[in-house]
């Protein structure tokens, strides 16, 4: 009575030859998001990993370091994958090399 009937309309016919361009246009935001993700997240992370690896390889006996857990000490022993970290006089702990997060300037720890 007050509501008119709704009828489905036929879908318009696809334009010939326009499919290739519309699919490229549809993928453009996805490609742009990946490029932005690469330059904002992936590339800086790879740079940090490279710097950390160089720092770990350059460790020497007597360096003062801070571990990822916040333990500070002086390197007493160096091994291939572990280091001996002297945290106090006569107190030495074993840490993995990768657990070192920072090398401190000489004379920082007394």
C-alpha cells in the first residue's frame, strides 16, 4: 500500500579491455603499502641487526657492557658463543654473546 515493490536490476555488462587497467589500479594500494612497510619497518630493523652483529663481533676482554637484562659488568672471558661477565669482585656470570645490548665507555663501571 505505502511501500512500493523493489525489483532487482540487471548488472551492467563489463567494459571490454578495461579489466587489465582496473586490476592494476586495484593492486596499487597493496603495492604502496608494502613499499612503505619496507622503508618504515623492515629496512631499519635489518640495519639495527647488522650494527648489533658488528658490535658483538668486536667485543674484547676488559670491555664494559650491559646485557639485555640490565646486568652491567666487565668482560673477563671470551668464548665463541658465551662470555664471562664479571659483575663484582670475584663474581662472574656466563652470558650468551647475543645477550649483550650495549658497550659502555671505558671507566664507566667502578
